[in-house]
């Protein structure tokens, strides 16, 4: 695998379809919101997997930080358990699966809720109310850069379903930068994963196709990062909380041409909104904050609603732009795989948040201490303390969970948020 330089890093490698002007006397076509375009693409990933399964093709389940370039190069259809679990949770269907995992399967309720939901789904093969079904896999693809839970989680999947597992160990980076030893370590695993998948699926690796996929993946990642940066405009052309919905495409489809076109569409929408002073954030911006962590999917209305009602926009978020990979060669790809938030030490992670706060003109920070994601949340209290000290802004923490509705108190959240708003109000008054 030569991993040549991406031939183009321009966002126009693949452009969305040209908008044809309306003929004389005709009404111009109505603008389709970018959120709908991105949502339709995320939905298509599941439909394509179902259709591939029906054709007799092998399909896989894939963790969010397993390099998507591998599956795309081999022409494999994969779906993402974490994205499915988030969708189930957002639609209010997580609790029955969580209870099944704890009762019938015997998993502790301290285990990541995404893992519990997915392990239950693997055993029952259906959502309680059809919230977000997906086809059962013929293989699983996992990586540890998200957290160490991934290894036993995907081992259990492989055991329950009696299917092969392909796994890449991405070590935590205790230094500030990614060193050569980690890059070499990952290269070997990357190549081994390719060989394993060739044997499992009967597909043949093609270097030229890999190059094409890398070109699109890099361009798509750059477009996604550009799109997320628009939330930092003052005033912002978007509701920053919307990024949690948009990121499904960044997670699951970034090596695909359709993803690049969709992100360019979002960029075009943001550019237009900036010009005409419009925003998907409906009230006037009174305050701008950093939101740290994963969304509380079962309580999106309860968490986003009070922010909107009180004019507090999220103009900084590290989680949403994390699912991207910008690189120039094979070594760069390996570095991108390990240079993700959960692999970064406290110093590097803190600097990244401070930069987001400065770029987004954040007046405060709201930190989700997520019971399900202990690796992400473990150093958040210390990181919050450093951000508050170095930037002289208020930082408040609230307890929650990405998918388990039993681990969130709406009253606590509102109390913490109100305290944050009061301090930001006083700071603006100079008190």
C-alpha cells in the first residue's frame, strides 16, 4: 500500500449537482435544508446495507474510528452500531434494550450504554418499536481509539453471532504528538486488516481504488471541518447543537462522494445564511458556549430546548469535528487514526478545547460528565478547571449519559445551566 499524496485537497473534487436557474416565468426551486440532505444520506447507508444483504453480499458492523477507507476500497457495505444506538436513544427506544442486556445477558449497567444497546440488538435483531433497525453482520470491524471497551464489546459480538472479527489496536498517546513507533505499529495492523477482509469477503484490494478513496475521504473531511467552523461566526449561521445530527454522515460515510457533496451543500447553506444574516438558531444570540462531550440522546429536547429558549448557542464542540481524517500520505493516515480526542493526553486535549473557546468566542462551557463514556469524561473536571482558570470563563458540569435515560436529571441540568447563564450575564454587565 503506497498511500500516495491525495491528488486534490480542494473541496471541489466532487461537487454537488449544479443548481439550474429557473426558466423565465418559473418559480425558483425551494431550498432544501441541509439537515434534510444529510439525514437522507445517513438513512441511505442503512438501506444500501439491507439491499446488499438481500443480494447475498457480506455486510459488516463497524466501530466509528475503524478506518473507513478499508471498507470503501473493498466495496463493502458497513453500518455503525454507535450511530444506531444514538438514533435508537434519540427516538426514545433505548431502555428496553438496556434492560434486556442487563437482565437476559447479564451485563453490568456500568458498561457503556452504546455497547449494551448493541449487544442486546445483536441477540434480538430488532428494535422494540422499529426505531432504527439494521441488518445483522457477517463480520465486525473494531478499533480501540474510542475506548478500551471496544475490544470486549466486539469480541462478544463475534462470539454471539459466530462471525469473524477484524480489529485494530490504536494506543493512547501519552505524549503531545504522535510518535513514529505508533505509526509503524498501526501500519502493520492496517495491512493485516486488509488481508483478513480479503479472506473473509473474497474481495481483492486495489491500490488505485484506495488512492481514489483517500482523495475523497480527505476532501470530505476538510469540507466537514469547514462546515463545522461556520458555527464560530458571530452571529452564527447555525444552531451549534445541529452538528450532533449532521455528524452521522461524517462518522459513517466520509469516503463516499455523496458525503463530500452533502458537506459542500451544508457549506453553501452556511455561506448564504452569513450573507443574508440568517441562522438555524432562531432566537437572538445572548451567549455563546462550549458544549463538551456527547449529546444526551434520550433528552435532546430537554438539553437543547433550554439553551435555545434562553438564547445560548453552542459555538464550540470538540466531539462533532473529531470524526474526520486529514492526511497527505500513509503515515499521515496512521497519525490521523490515533490523533482523535480520546487518544490525546490532558495537555493536548485541554489546548484543543481552549482554542475552540477562543475561535467560537465562547463565554462559558457546559461539560457533560457522561457515565457511559468514562474514558472521555474521566479528566473533564480537571480540564474544566484549567479552561476556567486560563480563559477566565465559567465552566459548569452536569451528570448524564449518552443513551441510558436513567442516568440524567433534568432538574440538575436546568439548575447547572441557569447558574452558568447567571455568571455569563454578570460578566457581560461587568459585575
